[in-house]
C-alpha cells in the first residue's frame, strides 16, 4: 500500500513487540482459477502464508457443480496492530469461483500502528467470480485500511461484496462507532489499465460521527455489492432491483449505476447483521441468475 494514505500517517508509530509486517503478521494469499480439460474450474494456483489459510476448493453447489467454492481462514485470531495482509485472486478465461471467509473479520483494539489489507482481483474473458466474505467488526480504537484493485475483462462478471458493522454494540456498555479509523478504497480498471471507477470512504468517528443524516443515521451495519458485468446484464439488474426502506425490519437498500457503463453498485443499511447478509445474498443470487441462469446456493445454517 504505497504511498501511505494521509489519514493513516498519525497511527504509523513503532510499537513494543513484533514490528509491523514481521513474521506471523504478514499474511499472504494467492489463488488462481482456470478451466481444466473437462470444462470444470479448478484452483490451479495456490500460495499462502500464515496467518491466512486456504486448504482446498470444494464442489458442493449442486446448481453449479463446475464451480469451486473456497473459504479463507485465519489462524491468528483477530487482526491486531501491525498486521499486513495481502490477497490476490484471478480467474482465467471462462473460469468461475465462489470465495468467502470462514468467519467474520474481527479488528482488535489497537494502541500503536494499524491493520492493513491489500487485495487484487483479475478476471479474464468470460470469467465469473463471487466474493462474498463475512462482515468486518471493528472494536474500540481500531485502525484499519483496505485497498482493493480490480482488473476485469469487458465480458467477465465479478460480484464483490463487503460488510462493515459499526462495532460490538452488545459488548459491555457497547462499542458503537468507537473505533479510530476505517479507510477503504475500491478501484476498477480494464486490462489495458483504462480506469472504470474509484470509490473511497474514510470514517473517523471521533472527528465526525457517521451516525448522522446522510450517513448511517440510526443504522449499525453497512454493506455494498459491486457488480462489474457487461452492459446488458447491468441494465437488467438495475431495472429489476428497486430501492426500498423497511422500517419494521430495520433495513434500507438501493442500487445505482457505476461510471463508464461497467456495472452496478448495490448498498444496504441495517440495524442488525443477519437481515443485511440475507439481502446481499439475495442480490448475489439475482446476479448469478442473470449471468449464469442458476441461483446461489442456500447459506449453511451454522453461518
């Protein structure tokens, strides 16, 4: 992550114990999916370094038996200050994959430095990938920065989702918006480096609370799903996904078009995580139906 984001510089201080990014604190993961000679997608390329763990691809989706499903695990518990994680995902021409995480990403309390994640997605011609991780939960005094770069072929489809909780609101007296910093950037481009869009949000609750009109305004969970896909699919998704506000259920959602005719972005607000996760999965299923003609598999009851 270079250069260092301006909002992060006050927190880049030396700390006692292991230095930032030292052994055991620099997780690395690279996964590359390709078609085999039978037309099934396989995890052809896998490199991992703890605390990030991937064991193998699974083929449990009966609707898409050719799609490998992979869950990212962590052996290190919550993210702590000084952690530096790097992830790279790619899908070759015609390949497909579903990627998730084994559990929510918890961001522990931090006294020095911060936790950082850098990741890239690269999709070739006619590739299809779903990235649907569990939520990120910031604890008190968390500092977290994430930077994601997507390189996508015009014929490929990427469903990219991320969900952030406002904190551990049921922990003790509650830690609602009690973290120091969330800095999240998402960029996309074509294979020739033509830029498509860039979205970034910086939240520093102690300087300006997100719990205000025009931002969270009483909600505790924020999720967004970015769908990079050919224009006919984007048009169909936009037309079939109305905005709505359900005060009784405590959720609100809406869809917008992305710049440069590259896809759509779907955003959800909620008071609890489960309804938000359900709505994002329903939208993911709608995307898969539109692009691949088959629905998303049912969520496992223990997740």
